[in-house]
C-alpha cells in the first residue's frame, strides 16, 4: 500500500518541486524571456518597439516635454513610492521640476539604455500593456550585493489619433 501511495504522490511531489523552482527563480529577480501576448502581429509588435524607442529617447535626454507628450491628457502615473500624479500637466511638472533635476543626466541615460520589455499584452486593437524594467542608480538598492536598483514599469497604452499614448503608469521597485 505504501508503494502505491508513493507512486501516486510522486507526480505531485515533482510538480511541486518544479513550481517551487519557478517561484524561487522569480524571487531571485530573474527576468523571464520576452513574451508577446494577446492578438499579436508583427506590425503591432513593431508599433510597440517604435513607441519604446521614443520613450527611451525622451527619458535618456531628460526631455520633459517629450515624456509628457507620450501620455494622455488624463494620464495617471504612480511612482514606486505610491505618489500619484493625475493629468499630463501634473506629470510634466513633477518630472521637470523634481524627478529629472534630482539626478544627473547620466542616470537617465543609463536607465534608458537598460530598459527592457518583459512583455507586451494586446487587449483588443486599440489597447496594450507594456511591462518593462530597468536597473539604475536612481536611489539605492536594498538588496545586499546589488549596486543597481531594479524598477519595473507597467504602461497601459491606448491608440489615439496621435498614435499610442500612455493612460496609466505603475512603477514598482523590486527591493
């Protein structure tokens, strides 16, 4: 009877070990390979890559006007400290008067060079969510042995007459 019970439990034990291994990898902050999810086509992926290139470029140059222009007028932006800014004008003021002036342009260049998409999820023809991350020196990492601080961004985009625009941003530290 014990042999039968052990044989019946073996798949559960092995599955549990595999799941635990995946959870441990995620806990170690390993980044999965890029995933395109939802109604994906090469053209739509190219649109997201072009959007990300513009985002990276504006961020790298600390170009407050260009960063703000990538957002809708009623955007919501929540930073890693749970500070929320509603509206493009409020975001532009924060980025231009507090965020970018608080760090050297080199920090923003480094962040933009290291920005990587983890996934893009298309939700219908006119909406998408980009999950990306970057490692930077905009603040101290709380993880022992890591010099850089890892930050994740979730960008909710909608297609407008002027192209793709960010309607909501949620930023999280992986500390």
